[in-house]
């Protein structure tokens, strides 16, 4: 009898993927069965996620998965980017499209919150760098948007699970991203909720990675393949899933997860909340296996994607592979950007934003004309590699240990230029990981959870399954 299949859903800021794991002659085979484009949309002056469009696309993907897996699907798990959430009405309906973290509504609420709880104080309590995109500042901004501050909320991937039939929960790795979890207890911090006048009752209960949170219900459950499908909260934060998908030991190795954002860091057994860590921009987030992800969050391929979107509107469309290749060949960058500059985190008019930053920093602007697109790309990649090197140097100093290499995840397989520049800037060898490491980690946690019989998943079990899936 063939072993049941499993489904991993990854909500990306640019695309959402439904991947199917099947076993063929005892070996794992992972296929992206469905992919839908994704991106925030403007409602007036606000930036939102089109949640109904996303969910409809995922339903299509799940139907395709059911058709492709007559042996049955044992479980579905969902991961995504952090910080964004959905507010719910009493009957469970969505109270409008959820806001995107890049919306500027949190500028005022962060300033107000900082006057109540100083940023470093909040950092020491929660381990999270107080960035205005964090859930805590978004929740504070809801009343000004006419949203009931007492309405229950649930983070994006857990909402998809909830919509499929799960109970409303917040998985631990994702909850730590909110800026509202107490580092000492691993649960919501009542003092922070009280000081900021946030409703603790509106927050969902926190569960550990690998928790079974329900069984598939609704129309999809009528399909034969889904008759016994469990819903699992994996490491719901996509970075935590990506790190869970690394099959090798990270005790002396750094990781760089390069995507819309870049995460540069390593695993630690204990949180690091020193002033140096705070000043260097490092966060402490939950890992799937109980350790901490200690890394710096760097604005990354978002900058190039926004440029490419702008050029496409002007009839200057590029494929990422082509622009990377030509950026490598042009061997020219105008200057180095501050990738953390606030203006580069906003959407629209990115080439103009880059030029304003270059001029501000004393460099020449780049003519935004056909043929110069690779120069923009080269400038972004050079700037990223310098930022990576600085982040890794800070990491070694704060942890007082030498790193021997880098495991690079995400789009590294498609961006050999960025890999080469990073090796040159850091002096460290780079091991290129799986492009879809997030999916592998999602599935590895599902498989480890299936063996755990309701107990916490074991790190060695997750790593063993990740190794199996990578070799398959």
C-alpha cells in the first residue's frame, strides 16, 4: 500500500505555492502542483493582501493535489512571511482584506508606542527588533482604520488553516514575530498588552511547531484524497521552515536566507538581547526545534523586484536570470546603497528612490533608461553583499565565536553573482542550499510530527527528514 501524500503551502510575498510530496518506490518526490502570483494591492491610499483571491487560488491548488494523489493526503501545513494578520467577525468571516506590513499606517503608532515602552525595553522583553512593520504596531493602528480593536485576529498562515477547518491558533515561531511574546515564558506577554492597551483576549492561543490543529473540513473534504487529512501548524514562519529544511548542522555555520527580505544569522541556544545586538539590528525568533533564530533582517530582493515592476510598466520587462547575467557582465556599480534606508522599503518608483539614495550618499544617479537596468541590479547586489559582510562580522563579535561557512537559501541557485560577491566580501565559503528549503522544512516538520505522537518534535527527526527530502 502506497504511503499517503502530504501538502505544503507556502505563502510568498510574490507568489503562493502548493507543493505535493508523494512517495515513489519508497523515495520522496516533491512537485509544485500549483502556483499563483501574489502581491499587495492598493485600496485607496492603503496597502492590503487580497485574501479571497489568495484563498481561491490555494483551493484550486488543493484540488489539483487531490487529483494527483489518489493514495490520499495525510496532512496539509501552511507557512508564510511574518507579522501580517487577519481580523475576524464573530461568525468567523474576515473583516476586510488584511493590511500589508509595508503600509505606512504604523509610522504614527510606533512613535506613540515608543513613548510608552522604550524600544530597547521592548527588545529585552520580546527579543524582537522594534520595527514599525511588526504586528504590535499594526494592531495599534487598527482603530484609526475603523477596525474593532477587540475583534479576534489570527496570523496569515494560521488563518488559511483556520479557513480549512483548524481551530484558531498562533504557532510559536510565527507568534515570536509579533513583538508580543515574552522571551522567558514563550507565551504572550500580558504586561506589553496591558501597557499598550491591546486586547489579550483577541490574541489566539500559542501552539508549538508540528501541532495538529484540526481536520480538513468544508467542500474540499468531500474529495476522496482528503477524507482523513489532518491540518498541521508547521513552523508557520517561512524563515523558520527554511532553516528547518537545512539537512546539515549549523553549530558553526551562518545562514543567509535571500528573498524579498534577507535574513543573516545563525542558531543560538539562548536569546541574545544585549545593547550591542539591539544596536546592530538583530532579532531573536523561535526556531521549529526549540532553538532561537538570531539574525539581522535586511531589505533585499524587494528593491530589485520593485525596479523590475516599474520597468515592465514602461515596456522594459526583464527575467531575473537575464538581469543577473547581464549585471555580472557589466562589472559596474555606481555606488553602495544603504539597504536598510526607509525609502527603499516602500513600494512604487523604486529606480527614482535608488537614485535619490545614491545622491544622498554622495554618488552619481543612474540614468533610468533602457540598457541601464543591469547597472541598477549590480548596484543592488554589491550593496547587499557589503551589508551581508557587515552583518556576519557583527554576528561573530556578539557571539564571540568564529563562523566557518555560510549556508545560503532562497534564490541563491539563480543568483550566482550575489553568491560570488558575498564570498568575496565575507571570505567565507558558501554552501548553496535548496531553492525551496521552506517547502522542505514545512514537510520535514509534518513528517516529524507524524512520528511524535503528540509530543514536541525532535531536532534530529526534523534534520533526518530534511536530509531524506533533499536527497530524494
